[in-house]
C-alpha cells in the first residue's frame, strides 16, 4: 500500500460564510480520505509525484448546502482534478 500525502496550502471558498470554513475543511478532508481509500489515485503512476498547483473546477453548490455537503462537493471536484 502506498502512502499518499495531499497538502492544500490555499483553498479559495468564495461566497461561503467564513464561520463555516473549519467545518467545510473537515468535510473536505474526510471526503478526500474516503475517495482515495475507495478509488486510489490512478493518475499518480503516470505523472510526477509532486505538483505545485492543481486547478480544480468550480464546484456548484446549492444555496442551502450545509458545510458538510459543501465540503463533500468541493472534495469531489478536487479529487476529479487529481485524476486527469
């Protein structure tokens, strides 16, 4: 089993309440952990193991999304950008 370390230095969350930032960050971490555990990172073998920047697509969030749901949606966008 390979160890995967994903460090997010900056995550821009425009339009979301600042008070939810930690709950959203926790949900992102939990969902990314789940996704990598369930599906791995198949693109890692074909690319450099270090990337300075990954540009994830904008995640469209429902207006009434809870911090947990917002985090899961954002994590899926991040995960999808890693597997390109």
